[in-house]
């Protein structure tokens, strides 16, 4: 897969998603795979699919965000912004949790 190969990346993520459901992965690992799938779907401009993926895993703005799930919630914030749901994406509690954890996890 070369740089910018969205179709190749999409096939790999789909295979990972299908495989993950049949494996005994932790919820955290499965959520991470789904978040990468949502990221790819955003790159393909399929906002509905990205939103559905996160929603099906129960990733939402009222979650307790921590260092283990910050990536999933950054993806959720991106989906909400693209869907023009800025209010949900920048609600004070959600914004504060994601900013704090993003700041803490940067090298």
C-alpha cells in the first residue's frame, strides 16, 4: 500500500474490523480499530459511515475520556465538527477532557 492509497487502506481496515469481531479482543482494542476505520471514512468523505461506526461502539461525548481512549474521542470530535455539530464537539466537559488528555499524551 502506497502513500495516499485510500482504497488499499480501506480494505485493510475492513479486514481488521471483520477479524476483530471474531477474535477475543478487549473493548479498548476494538474501539481503537473502529476509530481508525472512522478516520479513514472521514478521509473518504463518508461522514455517515464514520459516525455510525463510532455510534455502534457506544463512543459518545458523555464518556469518561482517559489516556486509553483519547484517540477514539478525537475522532468523534472530528466527526461532530464535519457534521456541523459544533455544540456537541465543543461542549465544555468534552472539550476539556480531550484537550487535557491530548496535551498529556504529546511527546
